[in-house]
C-alpha cells in the first residue's frame, strides 16, 4: 500500500485492524480515521514534502546544537551557510 501508492486500500486495512486483537493498532486506526482523507491522499498522490521536512530537521538540529550559546544572528548564519 505504501510503495505502490494504493491509498484506496486503506479502508479495508483499517477494517482488518479493527477485527484483530491488538489494542495498540486500534489506537493507530482511530488516529488515522480522524484525518482519513489526508492519509489516503498521502498514500495515493505522487507529491511529497520529504525535502522540506529534511530541511526543517536540519535547522532543528543546528538550533539544538547551539542551545543557550548564541543568539539569532549566529543561528541565521549557520542555517544559511551549513551544507
């Protein structure tokens, strides 16, 4: 379903999870149900926000490394000059 972009199979998978005896998966299924349309679109459509998420992760890492050591000006330079 993930690699084949077959989001239309999600409702069947959720039904199978609900019939199973795994409470933690029931919680996952309930969370997916809250935003079912977005999850199906994410599993079906070819677009991805992976590159943006990678940049956000990199910026957060730089910020954590500098925590309490410098101000915004140095953080800005590190973000703009980091590879």
